[in-house]
């Protein structure tokens, strides 16, 4: 009896533990990625190029959005993926913390010409002189204006400008529709806090970098200007509640329904509009600073190799292939053909690789007469090499959190712009000190 | 070996899997986090001992004050509203007769909704401009608030959302109500007690043990509120809630420090701070229970 009892008590937990150990599959010989998915031909065709050139490599794409916690935990546990796909602005922080490897040797061995990457994109993945990632897609920010709404207000969409800050309030008042505490139309959406770096830059201030301060009077002025625009359109609570009802990715989006007159937006949205509402009557122009100069911010992702990756050489080969010009052209062609089968236009692929973009828009681009693409794509292309980007920082996440939190506190009326940005500066200093001291 | 000794040994052997699990997955991590709370640790470099620095910083951190206030405010609204509504529903269920089983199932079904799906659904329902809740209020001539974007209404909105899962508490109350002896109501009625006095002097003392249990459990759960608020106001990409700090609850702040800023030491100190707060509140509740909670067969 006692023997049987002992067997049950000891064997059952042993089986449970053994069962747990068998959940994972051995990936020691596989090339494993993190943060990358295979949603369309841009991904699948490029992966196919790599597989074809490296038939012996067991490539495993772990699909899903990049998760910082998952990534850093894996690095800390000594079990990282071979490749990570993440926003470029995060890579500086990972480089400073030693979570990703320098790609200098990889770039040298494969003869990668870094000059073909756009300057802003390359700067974002360069930390203390070393390259820590290779840029992938590249988006810029521009103005998308709803023509019927603006014309109905007696204004010329092409003349709508973000340079005249003093006049933007009155302009917004003419375009908005607010009554009885309900917002029926947003006249101008400044897209803060997300676009604060663009507004600050338009006023001549940087948010990250040597000498940059979040409580810089020019930053404070940008916060006041943008939050005032929101305040005069029903206040943040009503403004955001109304904006949350937009069918942003559908056929009844805010441009079709007339719920929005104008806003700055990321360039990828042009493809969304062109696909879902090709007849939307919009004007696409560059964002301009207070002196009327064209200004845009660049963003996008990059590939990097984590510290402790098991197959750094294979990983290097993979990211060089994925960002190479012929690979991009192959992917763009596959994407165009797939869209053509569905009778849809192909609006091009905007990458961090200048050489690839030249070939894609010279050889593959197929707008099929779509007016949004016909108007928008030349604007995007003209902006790509004029863009600025947030420079890498070891405390990038904390800095973004500090200024976004500050703008939100102003939006909801908790603090004045001066108080909010002073607090943000204190938080930023603490974050930088922590990272620098560690 | 005596019989009782053999039984004790067998008992411990049966307990062994649980003991191992407890030591490995609860006590061990707790002790490790206590150690981490005395260090700077960013997951990539080894922990560096800093004494009580993290605790001192937590006391001076303005966001900790905001987060704690939000959490306590939410708890003070959430726990009583849960209990009152659950008790009301349980009383109705008790009168449901043959349909009781059906209604009990219906009432409990929402509890099984995944929290993130619940948050997404309530973002639509509670939208201040075009949400169904304000549409309903509009039928009666009320203009509802901006539940999800006005800082003053975010926590009440979350309380309303929390009532979605009131079924779990109501089912417990229903079980407790059925255990209150019928003779006591008969005696109260003979004495001329009104329905309210019957509830106050018979029902409530009769279910006070269950009420006490739900108060303690709901208080602890409310002080640890995270998933729904995070999904609604912080999301996957947002670094910061767009509604200021109104939805910054304590565990959300802890999570941001741990996984946004990679400050595992500081986050561990915050976790122990919350543990201390919960321990104190629970101790007060235990003390109060001696006066207000009655158990069957209790002679004290």
C-alpha cells in the first residue's frame, strides 16, 4: 500500500514536469525571427528570396508584433531569437543596453553600401558610430486635406497651411462643426501627442539629442498651439470620443463621411485611402514649419541581431538579403501582381533603401489611374530625403512616455503647458541619468 | 511508527506536489522580488545592490501618488457597487423559482468573457459621442458623459464595466441566501418585522460570512486592477493613456516601470508597497469582521 502511494506521489509530478519539458521544440539549428509577420507579398516574397538562396537553412518566422518584454526577457535568459524586427527608434536604447549586436562586421563582410539607405533611417540605427540595424520600410508625415469640406467653408484646400500658427485657430473654427457638447466634424486634428516631435521641430526645437530640453519655450509653445486647437473643438474628451468613432480603415472613413477636414498623417495611410475609398476627394501636401519650409518626420522598422544570437552569420545574411535592392523589387513586383489580380492599384512600396525605391517607382509602380495615389505618391517621394528622424537614445521609451504624458495632461486640463513640460523634463532627466549611470 | 505518524507522512507526501509548486512558483519568486527590490536591475546586466533607494524613490514618485489615489478611488466605488448589485440580483434569483437555473446561467455567462474583449466592447458601448450607453440615457432625456475620454468619468466608467462580471459574486450570495433558515423569517414576520427589517436583522447577519469573503476578495482584486484598464487606455502601442493620468492604476504604473523602463528593481519595490497596502487593508477588514460577521454555531 505504502509503496503504491509513494509511486503515485512521486511519479505523477515527474510526469507533469516531463510533460512541461516537452512543450517546446528544439530550435538550436533553426534561424529564428521575432516581431515579423507574413501578412502580404512584401514579406512572403522576400522570405522566399532568402529561402531560395539558402535552401539548407531552417528559417522559422515567429509571426506576431514585436513585444519588448518578450524580446528583452529572451535576451536576459540567454535564449534570444537570431533576428529581431522592431521600430528603428527603439534600437538605440537596445544598443546602449547591449541587447543588440553591432552590424559593422556584417555590413563589411557582405559589402553592403550603407549609402543606399536614406540618411534619416540610417541615423536612427546608428549608435555611437556603430550600425545596429538595417532599415526596412520608411514612412513620412504629410497633410491630407478633405477638399469638399474645406471648399464648403469657402477655403482653398491647396492654400491650407500649417505655417501660420496665429491663423490656424480661426481656420479651425471655420472648418469644425461643434454644437450642444457634440462634435460633428473636426476642423483640424493636430495629432498630438504622437506628432509633437513634428510640431516642435516646426518651431525650431528638438526633443531628443544634445542640448534638447522638453521644457524649451519653443516646445512649450508647440504644446500650447496644438492643445489649443483641440480645446476650441469641444475639448479633448469630446474631441477624442468623436475621433474614436472614425472608421479609419474602412470605406466610410472620416474623409468620405466628412467628419474631418484636415490632419497631418503618416504616408502609409494613402494606400489605405486609395484602397478603401479611391474616390475620396483629398489634397495631399507637405507639412510646413513656421517659416513655410517643407518639414516631415521619418519612421519605420529595422532588422537587428540580438546579443547572444546562436547564428549571427546566418542572421546577417538574412537581414542583408531582406533589405537588398533586388529583393525589394521582387517583393514589389509580387505585391503589384497580387493586387492586379484583385483589380486593385499598386501604390508602390516606400523603403529605407533609396536605390530600391528608385527601381520600384520606375519599374513596378502601377497606380491604375487612382487619383489619391497619383497625387500622393510624388509628394511622398519628394519628402523621403528631406525627412528628419528622432535620433537614437538609450532612454527613448522613457522620453516618449514623458512628453506624451505631458501633452495628455495639458489636453485634459490637468496642467498648463509650462507645468507639464517642466515635469516631463524632470522625468526625462531622471531616465537619462539612470541609463547613463548604469 | 505510529498510525498517526504514517498518516501524517502520507499526508505530507500528498501535499508534496503543491508544496513544491508553492515554493517554486510563489514563495521563491516573492523572495527573489524582495531581493530585487533592493537592487537596480534592467534584465541585461546583473542586479546591483542599492539598499532602500527604490523604496525612497517610490515615496517621492509623483506618479505613485496619482496611481495609488486612482486605485483606492476605484476600489471605493467598485466594491460597494458590486456587492449591492450582486445582492439584489441574488435576491431576485432566489424568487425565480423553476427558472432559477436558467437565469443563474445567464447571469454567470458574462464572467467568462475574456477581459480584453470586454474592454474593446465597452470602449464602443461607453463612447461619449455615439455609444449605446449614452444612447440609452438619451431616451430619458439625459446627455451622458464622455465615459472613456473625460478624466472625471473614466473611473466611474470602469466601475460600470466591472458590473459586467457581477455574476460571480451574485452566485455566491444566492448560495448563502438559500442557507438562511426559513424559521427565522417566520419568527420575524410573527414579530411584525417589515421586509426591510427582515433583511437587516435576518438576511444580512445570515449571509455576513459570505459578504465578508466577497468584500475581502473584491477589495484585493480591485487594488490590483490592470487588464481591462490597460487594454482600454494604454493598448499595445500607446506609451501613455490619452486621458492623462485618470486611468493610471497602481499595477499599470508598476508594469510600465518594469517592462517599459526595464526597472525591475524599482517595480519590485512598488509591488511590495502594494503588498503592504493590501495586507494593512485586509488586516483592518479581519478586525472589523469580528464585530460584524456571524457564523452558524459561533458562540462568541
